């Protein structure tokens, strides 16, 4: 194996390592998005329930919006996971 082939081999190993790390980061990122989305959704349900309990339409609307944000974030995490593979 000459020097050029040795360098290519080293760069190929490095490249595959970087790609593997990026895929792992995407998996972590998707899990974080899904977790944060669930937190938004749960928080939104509490806010919406409080709005219903107190008859506060504004609070109820904020809760509904928070639920929607959570659902979008969960979907974003799922999409990242699919395209990360």
C-alpha cells in the first residue's frame, strides 16, 4: 500500500466515522424533539383544563395552542428519525 492509498483509507475511515456520529446526533435530536413535544402537549392540556375550570377563554386558547406546538414538535422528531436512518 503506497502513501496515497494509505491516506485515502484513513480519510474513508474518518468519513464513515463522521457520518456515523451525525446519524447518532440526529437520533438524539429526534428523541429530544419528541420529548420536548410531549412536554408542550402535557403543559397545554393543563393550561386548557385550567382555562375551562375558571371559564377563561384566553387561557383555554393558549392551552390549545401549546398542544398544537407539542404535536408539531413530536412530528418533527419523528420525521428526523425517519430521514436520519
